[in-house]
């Protein structure tokens, strides 16, 4: 057993007065239930779907280091943690065996010689992936920069040198400071600002506020975020099709890797911290780990279907992103944004169309693979090197509850919870919080969910843009702060604030994992490639912010402040929207960075505090007290027997769109495959700038990617001799009449 991880207090914060901490998406959600609110009721497995937010338009429309200013920064941190094993519970009608990690990465990973790589499990030929690269470390120099040994740190005005040799000035008026130590790339001493604890201090969910942004469109493509990637391929509505077309013309690898390398850079992370933000939500795809070359046979042709995504390549860029977040003291909500078969049928699930996760005859098999990917990520992020950096892990983004079913999804979440806590152990500090999405069912319907579970967060994504209403009430109503934004700011406060605050009492920790300034649905490709808009006006105005006047900016800005104040803990979607091929950001309501540059986003998110009260909004303030088990205290992991009785059978006893007679005959995978192990590997940097790049081999453990040495179970793979329908397009396949046991 390893020792408990401990951290010393950071005296840097003592130089500041502590503030009082106040209390598709992008292919329209046409399949989601219409969002009408309903009274708060206890959570039961018989509860209907269909409640949520009110409609948008109800009426019409180590040693102490010294910064340049002399403030000490503690760089010391520990590297150990304690573990306990979780409990067992009953299994269901399909013998899935012990849930295990994903099939092994087939391609070798090329690593710098000082990287330690331990493969825990045999490789499997039924998966494919690629990874590689070395790394060079960046540091800084110039004013307000201090170097002690190999450790470099700096605050506002310091000069940062990237691993490519480029330089920029770090602008942070809020007391934030960065820390770079190439010999110890896991130094958790940085903080983004004076009111946020540095990474090596605990986060207090009752008192500390999440001011975050998503890094959407980086590792999981969405047409409206990176339109220039999709515009040359007008028939591509999603990454599946785009990858297929790029592979056909030979551009997939080079184009995607260039995107991973350049879309978000280190300077973006520095700007995020400098904007007063303290978290990033980082969506990642399952193909960061591996893909399968055969997920079943195509209907009509009998040919094997291969997942076309570029496998394994983005992982090294994800590791680099995590390093940048750590350098600037930004905590990470790591979100598994795609799962095999698609959890919602939206373009950002990888493939537009069907829901084949926990739905239809391949629903259970796809869930088996999903649990493997969740397991592999959990093993990695729960290592001592990452527990401070990644306090939150979103296990499935936006699973479509109305299609999958509440009992089925709850059973899966309970299974995932038990698997994760079996790896991490129970209680605060043992692995990340588990984040689950509300399934577009609204936060009230999740009250009382799995009482006694260990650290589950409810994630909700409140948007007006996708309510299929005209939303043409004016937002440009002048520049007077008292009236700017028209009815929209108050509508945001009343629609979202009371429900989210009440959920903090009725469910536990609740965050808005996504929201935007999109009060309407205007934006190039926002409703999908060739999608139509419901907005009642002319979308041209909202697709080019260079035409906006002061009144528009004031209105959008007030709407942003009201949204932030209503949600309290939030992640804006998204940090950056890429230019279309004409050089214009064509979805400006969705770009935090552009809003800062254009003057409609707050340069200090704390200025949002009190906005809703000043507007006379309805109030349901949270008292700031969570139950101990909700944050990993006493009782965490002791789930109520009534919840186990209702949802403890896994796989679920029924699956949507599967006849009862076929439930025991469904095609599933067998736990005899290999398992991928994620490693610490970053891209090899090409030094193109004139700055002096400081690099050194790490002198500390970089981890082996697998925190639980006792977790040696194999992963899932196909049953030899069995034929499977296309796992991504199985809803039209006939139900099986006999169980295939293999050859």
C-alpha cells in the first residue's frame, strides 16, 4: 500500500487577501426531449424522461522559489497515495466476465530513452493504434522570471519560451504564476490566479468556483469549430466520414496531426489562465487509445467495417496539453467525448446517425468496449502524477437518455462507478470525481441518484440555441449595463440558476460542463453540415463579429455574465472557433477567446457575481453544504441497498430496441483480448524560434500508465467464429435467434 499523498500550504497565496467564495451540442438536438421543467422529485427508475430547462422563448421569440516580485512559490509535492478496493455486486444475464481495458495498440510507441514504458498486458491484433514522438521542454526567461536549478517560474510580464523556441509575454494581472521543471514535469506548484488554490492544494467544491472553458474541436472534430477542415469535403458531416475521405486522398495523417499540433498552443493555455479562468474541460476520443479494424459486417455487402479514425496519434498531443495545463495551474476535466457505436448519434460522437451504445442488438457489446476505454483512462489519470491535475473524469459525454432509457443508463453508470472505484480506491484523493451527463433530461430528475456513491458529479449543458425556437427577442438593447441584453440575461438567470443550485442539494456537486453565448442557433455548421436554422432573423449578422456594434457587444456580454452567475461552476463551450476558409470566425457567439479580443467577454469572470440578483432573478441559493459521501467523506462508496436492488444488475435486464426473446442471445465480446496501456509521451518539437529551449531528462518517475498493479484482467475482443453486425449501424439488423458461442 502506498502512502497518503500530502501537500504543504503554498505561501504565495498568503500575499493576497482571500476572497469570499460565493455561493448537438452541435447538430441540433432533434432527438432530445423538449425541455420543459418539472417539480423536483426523488430519483426512481420508473421516472419519465422529459424534464429540463424552460424553453428559451416562452413568449415569442519543493524549495520555495521566488518570483520576480519576491513572492515565494512552493514547488515541493509528494508522489504517493493510498488505495482501498471496492465492493462486488450481482451480475446479469450475459457473462461479460471481468471488465477490462481496450484492445492493445498494435503499432509501437516511439519514446525518448528516458521514458519508462511498461506494457501490462499482451497486445491484441484486433485493435489498431499508433503513437510516437519524443519531447523537448520549454521554459522561460526575461523580466519577472526566476530560475532555481532546472525550475523556472514566472508571473505577470515574464517571458515564456515554448518548446519550439518561440517566445511570448505572460499576461496575468490576477497573481497567477507558471512553473516549468523539465526534470520534474509533474511539478504541481503553479496557480492560475490568487483566488484559486495551486494544483498541489485541495479543491473545495463548496467554496471554490469553477471558471472553465472547453477545448472543443481539438481532439474530437466538430464542423462548426473547425469548418476549414470540413469545407473541402462538403459531403462529410462528421469525423467518421471526413477521416474516410482524407484517408482516400492520402491526407489523413498529415492533416490531422498538423491540426493537433497547431489548433491550440501553449499560448492559449497561458491566455486562459490570464483571463481569470482556472479549469479546462478537455474532450478526448476513444481512438486516442485504439480503434478496431473490424467492428462487424456492412449490411448487404458482408464486408468488414473498420473504424476510420486516426488511431493513437492524438494521445501524445493530449499529454502535451496536460503538461501545459499543469504549467499554468489549470485543473482538467478530462471528458471521454466519443464511445464505440455512438452514445447520441450526434456528429461530435464520431459518427452522425444511430445510437448503438446500450441501444439495439450491439448496444451491450459497444458498452463492453466503452468500459474498457474508461478503465484504461482511469488507470492512467489515477496515477500520483495526475491526481492533482485531473480531479474530474467525464466518462460518457451526452448519452441520449431518451433513446437508451433511464434504468439502462443508470445500471451502466453504477457498473462504471464500481469498476472505477475498484481501481482507485474509495474516498477523497483516490482518483478523480466521476462526471456523468444529465442525458438532456434536466437536473431535477437526477435528485437522489445512487445515494452513498463515491464522488459523482452531475454535468448539465444548458443551451437556448437548440430549443428549435426563433429566439428573435432583441439582445442589442443599448449599452446601459442595467438594461443591456434585453430579456435574455434574466431569462438565463431564471432558467438555469434555481435548477442548478437546487441540484447541488438534491444530487450533489453539479456543474455546467457546457454553455455558450449562443442564445440563437446562428453559426456556420452549428446545426450540422448543410443544417438549417430556427432563428427568426438574419443569421449573417451573427456569423461575423466584425460587423457588431457596441450595443450588440454589450448585450452579448450581459448575457454571458448572467449565464456565469446563474451556473456558478461552469465551462464555456468553447475557447476557440477556427476560421472558415474565407478567414472569418463564423460562429463568434461560441468563442471565448474571440469574445475577449472583441470586448464582449469579461476579462475577470468574478465580475459576473451578483448579476442575477441585480436583475431580480428567482433565487434558490445553495447553502454550501454537501453530504460527506458526495465529496469522498464518510459513507462514500456505501451505496444504498435500494439503489443496488433497482440498478445493480448488469448488463441491464432490458435493452431498448431489442425484443425480450433476444436479450439472452445478443452478440457480445469475450474477455480474452489484450489491453492498451497509456504512456507518457509527447510530440517531438521542431525548434523554429530564436528562444533558448531548456530541456532535460526527467529525474522522477513518469508513471507506467497503470496505477492498479492488481488489475490484470484481459480486455474484450470478438468471439472467434462469430459474425457481428456493423456495431455503428446495427439498428436495422435482425434480432438474433440463436446464441453464437464461437468455433
